[in-house]
C-alpha cells in the first residue's frame, strides 16, 4: 500500500462510539469502496448501514457530488456523521 | 449593543415537544419575555423523565407536561402562555398562523417532517435541535429548505442512546441563542448549516450539509 493513496476518515456522533476511535486512515478509490474497507476493518457497521450516514468529502456532502460513486484522492478528508433525533 | 429582550418582545414562538429539549427551551425563552409562548405536548411526566427533564419531579409524575410547564413559566416570565396538551400533527399546522418562529423539540423523525412543513406553510423559520446520548445538533430551517431530507434521508427513526441532563440543556441553550439571534438579525446559522456537537470529546463541527 502506498502511503499517498490514503484518505483520512473522521467519525462523528454514534459512529465515533461504534468504531471506538475518532479518526482512521484508509486506502479507497471511492466512497463505496471506503464503506467496504471500513467493514473489513471493523464489522460494527455494514456498507448498507453506512449508506444512512451523512458523509462529507472535504466539507461537501457526497449527495451533492456523485453519491457513493464519488471518487477519492490521496489526502482527502472524509467525515462520517450520525444525525441525532431524540428530544 | 445587542438587546435580545427588545428583539423578541413582540414575537410569538411555538415550542413543539416539552420533554428534555422543550422544557429547557421554554424556561430559557420565557426569561427573554417574548410576547407569547405556545407549547405542544400530549404526554405526561413519568419516572424515566426525572434524569433530564426540568419539570419532571417526584410531584409532577403523571401530570400533563404542558400544564406543569405553564405554571413554571408564568412564575418567571411576563409572556402569555398558550398550552396544547396534544401531539403536533398535520392537523395542528393551522394553529401556528400567528407564530413568528418554531422551536423543534420533538423526539422523532416523523414529527420533524411535519414541523418543517409547518414552517414552509407559514413562511417562518424552524430552529431544529436533537440529541442522542452525548451527541446533538442544531440548525435553522428557513421556509422551503429541505434540511431534514438531508439529515434523515431514509426518514427512519434512529437508535436512541441513553442521555443525561446536560445534553438537552446544552442543545436547548444553543437553540434559544440561535432563535434570539435570528430575531436580532445577528450572525445566526445560515441555510443548511448544521452545528454538530460531541459532548464526549467536546468536538464541535459546523458543516454545510
């Protein structure tokens, strides 16, 4: 694995609790592959479950980009967040 | 010099939900003395509310949340208080005709889409807040914005983690601050900006969703 192919993934909200870490570096070509790599790293969330998260790529919601086909470049920053819904 | 009392003195606000968030919001907003506060909640206090809901005491268990809240608010505010001991549904949207701003303090995704619709119908903003365990978020939904479609794309209810007294207090405080700043036209959150707060690590992110 080449170091410069890595993207930084930050977890926020319930995902931070689930993965028991705030940040991880993963090699992936796109968001879909990133979800699969995260599942291989820790099966706490399946790729299907991760599709219900809010995913920001360099501060932009991937829903405004190419959704789960959005391509990743070395040193990209991905944030995976869970919205709260209680009151 | 900012004067939030002046900014809200002629305003009517509605608080949907009088649980952890709503009870805190109502107490905080009442002390700003808006013209009128309208509250909705069909629930009664129960033992499980004691850990985080301001008006839940050993003496109020079994009583209607809005009735207990009304008594508390009248004791600390000059605002007129209007109570609705019912849950907010599509049927209640016309009741918000005179309202200038809605504070979302409900505890489920389904009701939030109804609240967003009410804001659009009456052309008024909704100050959204939600908590889950030690996490929470705040946003202002301007009329016509589809913020909830971005926050809850699957429209499914979420797994709820145990929460504690300080979590709704913090999120409610920020909601009231954003509402007051909205009325004062002062640096309030912009459309689709969401403030996410992790109280465990005290990591705060303002993101454009």
